[in-house]
C-alpha cells in the first residue's frame, strides 16, 4: 500500500467513519482545517442578503478555493461574475484572458449540448468575468460551484484560475459551466469581488479557503 493510500485509509475507522483526529472541530459546519488536504485552511465566509457585491481580501496562500452555495440573484437572466484588484479594492479591472465551456440540458429535454461559448469569454479584458451566465431568480433557480485562484500574491508570474459551476438558469436550463484563464499582471492581487451583472445577490453563501 502506498503512503498516500495508507494515509487516506488510516483516516477512517473500520466502520468507514472519518476519525475525529482528522478534523479539528466536532461539527462539520465549523471545520477550519482538513488533514491531508495540502493544509487547506478556512479563511473567511460571507452570506449574501440583497448584497450589491461580496468582497474578500487576499493574502499569501499558494491557492485560494472559493465554494459558492446556492447563489440566488435578485434579477432574472443575468450573469454571476468576479474580478480582482491590485490596489486593496479601490478599483477592480485587472486585465484577463479566459475560456468558457458549457454543457446544457433543458427540463423538457428539447435542447441539449456541449460547446465552447466565445461570447462569454474575455480576451485581455478588464471587465468583470463570467462564472455562470443567465442565472434565474425563481425560487427553484440559482447556481453553486467552485473557483480556484492560484498564487495571487506572486510578483513574478501571472495569476491563473479555473471554475466549475452548476446552475438552474433562466428558461429552465441546467448549465454545467467550466471557465479558466489568467490575470495578465505580475502585481499581487489584493482583493476579489463577486457580483451579478445586474441587480443584487439576493441570497447565498461564499466560503473562502487557503491552501499552503
């Protein structure tokens, strides 16, 4: 048995339950570190409530992981987006180039596909960048996903990112969306902001973790 496999196996009891030594809180809702996950540490979280935007300060972690739980927009058929700052949040608009892939399927089964969507990517753009487009604002609509941002404090390299989202969108579509790209700037990224392209974020929670 390899060392990595052995480490994972030792985290579980004979009944298949994660042993308490491998988490640092009794409640899973309050986990701040995950053993064997590359020192992934809880940094911050924010809960939207008719919020115009949600912002986080960035530090020196080699990677940041953002988890988005049931993001629900106030306005129908607009995009969930993000951008970064190099001046402590005074301005947002770091130059970026991105790709945008989507798999989709409508509830009635009439339309489905997998495609690269050039309309929603960016080429050396300073605009806010799309993570999920056309998010619906019905009670059964919204989006959830993950964003990875790599080494934002580097003053040598550009800053890469990638995301994976699933959403119940406008007009009863499910979209599974993949984006990736880089911020073409060797200054350190100090802040990150999330918003809708129009209207407020009605509800949802964002959790921010750092990886050493």
